[in-house]
């Protein structure tokens, strides 16, 4: 087993920690070996954590991680094979904090629930994630960035900012996948100058426009800027398609892909797009798995009709990664007051998630006796169970703790005041074009 690349990866991560370095590295190693914890504080009981439990929260508060260097380390160890298609996915993830009155900048976030008739809305924070998604879809996603969405911005704008900072360092031109939220003019037009192709699902009520008709030279007045209207949910506006393909998807189900090219948003009639209707003839027809979906292809290259259904399916890998992080790493269970502390915790967690992806090449696969199924592929949890022995042999770049005696504690007569409470941030409608600017 050659662990040279894995050891270099751990050193690269360690060098991104600039304050609270050793404690942050101990926390990262404890995340990798703790397979049965019920709360993040129990990480301090694992053997890689050589310090006392109080330093866990202390360095989450005072520590510092160079996030730009961390993103560069992710790109340097990217699981990419030259000559293959590099596929990325963007998606927000909600962290619910309904009772954290001392947590700043909380807002209403999407919180799915299994109860019928209950609104999927909760209170907490939201993080925008940019990740490499595998083929076939699984929880083996690989983060490139995961940043909290502030109340003054949106997930679409944050995703565009993440792409602009990561794309120049990537080894190949990627394809970016997104759900129906990202099939809007805000994200599509905000990323039109970036070197990437986009395959995004769109909502059927969105309206697009064909090229404007040839102007009449004998007619006076302003030339038309847009042509006929196109709305996916209105078949009367479709007209004849540009291309069509019929075949089977990866599951062997018959699929028909119909394309309409040279469409554009009202906000930018010059930026041409292609809409794809993917219709499946059999299988479930539920809200979660509909038979007909609409996709948007934004690229100078022709739309990949035969690959579009299976290519978009890879987007769900980022959701599988979110679920693994919340269940295995207890992402949502940390109790801190400030968003900066939770961002630091998220950076450690994404580093641990990517560490499993780098360790996958070591070929370790620790399965339980009842998991000896030959056809079942290896999962991140299988690799995680084998890491304690590997980390014990490799050691850690973190220094050993130096005992400094007992803390003197608070001074006599110190008054401990209650923590400040923060209101819920309520987002209003964006100002109209004719509304006067708001002076801060």
C-alpha cells in the first residue's frame, strides 16, 4: 500500500490551518476515526485528539483556516482522469437551528419534512456547495468549496462566485449541473462569461423567447428585440423542435429527448440557450421522480441529447454527500453561536469528506460481516472504518500538547451576562427598477 499521496494530502491540509493549527488537525483526524459518536464533543474522546475537550470549542472560536489555500489543495488532489468529462454540481444545504436565539444571521431555509401537509420551511443557516460528482451517482462527491450564504445574498449569486474562483484552477472545462432553482436568469446570465458548460433543470413556468424576426426595412420605429414566446408548460408555444433523440437510459428505460435551440431569457436576448425535454415512457410518475423534466443547456457546443438524461442524474450525488455528512460526521449537530465558528466546522468536515475520497485509492475496504456482498460497491463509510490503522501508522503533522497547568478561572466578582439574542432575518421582495435606492 503506497501512502505517499495520502500523506502529502494530509500535510497540504495541515498547512492551511494558520491559528489553532494542532487542535484543528486533531479534530480532523478524530472525524475520520469516530464511527459511533452521538455529538461532536465526543470527538475529543478519540485517540487522535491529544488535547482536552475544552480546546475543541476554543479553537473553533479562535482558530483560522486559509480558505483560498484550502480550495487550492482540493484542486491539487482532484479525483480526475485526463480525457474524461469533469462534472460539477451546485446545490444549497440547510442547517436547521430553530431554537438558537443567540445565533446571528438566521433566516428561513428549506427544511424537507416527511409529514404530509407541512410546509418545508425551517430556521437556520444555508451553505452553498460546489462539488465534483461521480459516475455512477453515489455519495462519493468531492467538495471544491462550501460557503455559508449570508442573508444579503442568494444561493445563485454565491454559486456564481464559487465558480468564478475555482474554474481557473481546474484541469479541464467542466459541465455544471443544478436543480430547478439554478435554471433562472440570475444564475445562467451571471455565469455566461465563465469557461464552463451548464446543464440545469428549469421550472416549467419560465418564459423564453425565440430570435427576433427579420425587420421590415420599410417600417419605421424601434426594431423588435425578441421573437415568439416559448414556455415549457404551454405546448402551443413550442413549435417544431430542432432535434430529437430516442433510446434507453442507464437503467434500460426508454427515453425521448427533444431539443429547441436559439432560445433566450428576456433579460439578455443575445445569449442563446437550448431547452431539452426528457420524456420517459415507463417507470414511476411521482413528484420526486417525474416522467417528464425540462433541462437547459448553456454552451457553445451542441446539446448532448443522448447523454443528457444520465448526465443530469449525476447531480443527485451531491445530495447523497450531504446526507452522509449529516449522518456520519454530525454536521448539523454542532452547537456554536457565531456563523464564523460553524463555517470553520464546515471546512473541517468537507476536508474530512474529501480525505475519504483521497484514501479511496489506497484500496482499503473494511466491511462488516453482514456486508460481504460482492456486487455492492465500496462506500465512504467502508473506507472510514479502515482509516484508524492507517492514521496510526502515518502519524500526524500536529505537534504534541504542552501542559501548562490549571487555568486560574474567572476573577472573583466577575459578572457573566446573558448572551445577546438576535432576531430572525426576514427577506423581503427585491426593489423594483423604478423604486428609489435605499440609503444605508
